[in-house]
C-alpha cells in the first residue's frame, strides 16, 4: 500500500492526511475482497524499515493502527472476517498489542476471509525468525542440520499453513518488493500500478484481478495453457 505521502504532497497536505485517506482504501479493499470470495488478503501496513522514518510519522502511523483496530474490529466481525497480524509487534505500545490480541481473539472463529496485517514486518525478518526456530530444533536434536528442507523453513514462517499468495499488488509506480513476504511470493504473480494507494478502489482491484486471470501460471514447468 504505497503512495500515501505523495498523494498528500500533491495536494499540499501533511503526510498524515495521506495515511488517513489510505485507511479508506483499506476499508474498500477489505470489503471488496471479502464480498468476492478472496480467501486471504495480506496488507503491508508497516515495514521493518518504516520505523526508521521520523518519530512524528511513526507515531502518526501507530495511532492510526490503534484507531483502526478499535473502530473496525466489530465491522470485521459482522462480515465474518478472521484477523492475523504478522511482524514484530514488540515495536508497538502495550495498548496496541492488547488491542491487536483482543481483535484476533474476537474474530478467531470466523469462517470468511482471512485478513492479515503485516506490521513491523519484513520478509528478511520472517525468514530469519523461521531459521532461528529451525536452528533451535537442530540444537534439540529434533532435526539433523543435513536434513533441513525448505518445508522445515516454510513451516515456521508467519504465513505457514495459509493459502499460497496468488497475486501481489503494489501501488504508486514503484517496481520493487521492499522486503514484503519474499519467501512466500516465489511463484506469485505481480501487478504494479501507478495509482497511489489512497486512490486505490474496488474498480482498480478488479483491473488487477482481471490482469491476473489473463496470466498463464506455469510454476517453472512447461505446461501448455489449458483452454
Ligand atoms: C505507504 O505510503 C504507507 C506506509 C508506508 C505506511 P508512503 O508513506 O510510503 O507514501 P510515499 O511513498 O511517501 O508516497
Ligand atoms: Mg512509500
């Protein structure tokens, strides 16, 4: 979800206004995905590197995170949406951690779309924390290091046991991953759009999905396209 700052700058507004407008795009996207049978939607809300922004901006984003957790949870519940948060939450205040834990608990038995918020998340962080867990199992004699498989790593990633990532969308015209997921997107389709995140909408999402549906996924094989 990139481009909040530029959206605000274009309008001579403070960056915080861009982030606020971004929340509306989050709401619309969550609703549209949930209503159209998406199994899982992962939103990259705050990267491991975003904490290096100014203290003021980190505070704005943290406050917004808390406000959204408080205001949106009951709506998510009404829509049968489950919630998962991935990333190192220890960066955030106790209040945010408590609000996140209680939202996750309230929504845990819902059977509709799984909404995943990546907060203080980085793909490298994720692979590192999974590696530590596998190393621990080696130390404990559960796994011989010579037998470590990619499955052993996957099992300890934040999105272990979740559906695979079919489509990755990045807004704002940047053509890079910026440390999002990494391991999990080995065979994901990528869609880049110049639209700034606050302007992203259900119709923009439909365009992305339409593009996805025209792709021919081969997963490294040479299968002919099924007709
Ligand atoms: C994305 O918008 C939101 C977060 C990273 C939290 P940016 O804040 O990165 O917006 P730009 O890239 O400066 O336009
Ligand atoms: Mg940005």
